[in-house]
C-alpha cells in the first residue's frame, strides 16, 4: 500500500511538473540568441550532437513506453509508461520547435535494438527489463546528457532549456529507481 501511495504521489507531482516542460522550452526560446556559429545552422557541433542524442532518447523512451502499455503485467509500470509518453512527447516537441528556429532539424529515431528486444518480452520479464533499461539506465544517461548541456552548451537558449528540463528528467529517474526497488522487494 505504501509503494502504491508513493507512486501515485510521485505521478501527481510529475504531472504538475510535466506542464513545465513545454514552458521551459518556450521560455528558453525567448532568451537572447547565442553567439554560436552562423553557418547553415546556428548550433555548434556539440549542441547539434546534444539535440540528436536527446531526440533519440525521447524517441526511445516513447517507443518503449508504448510497448509497456501492452506487454506489461504491472499497473504501476503501465502508469509510469503513460507518464513517460506524455512527458517525453512534450519534451520532444519543445526541442523540435526550439532547434527549428535555429535552422536545425532532427528526425529522431528510437534505439531499434533496445526497442526490438523489449518487443519480444512479456509480463514480469518485460517489466524488469523496461524498468531497468528504460526507467533507470536511460534516465541516468539523460540526466548526464542534460547536465552536460546545461553546464557547457554554447547556445544560451538550448543551455537554458536543458537546465529547465533537468529536474523533470531527474524526477523520472527517481520514480524509476523507486519502481525498480518495489519490484525487487515484491519478488
């Protein structure tokens, strides 16, 4: 009962924070333009790599979470997956809008090997793999990625957007870690 309550409280808190994802990118896109190079795109190669990596992470989490809605046997995992779809869709749209203003377009593609592996799993086997690989590991990589951009990105708008999105991604990681812990305690 305690775990269920904690997951619900975290989901509500995340839901409130999710609304700020789009706002974060909207605020960041109103920030002053950076002094990044103006050749073709206004983003440096490092910022372009961040956008590509972040876009792939979003696409992977969305694709894997959609699979979780059908392959999971755990209502808590399904609820987590629904939240990931909602939040990462907003994050992805915000990122796309921000970088489009800078002349950079990305066509995010999910990590097909990871998504393909998850498609073959069902029930508790799926739940374990999804929570570990998408919930915990992917969010840890995303936290690292967004921290790096927020500290050393060269485009001020993208840097601000990464800093604004970081608390939400950290919250996703905390939710996933709690979910993983409750699953281990239940087995």
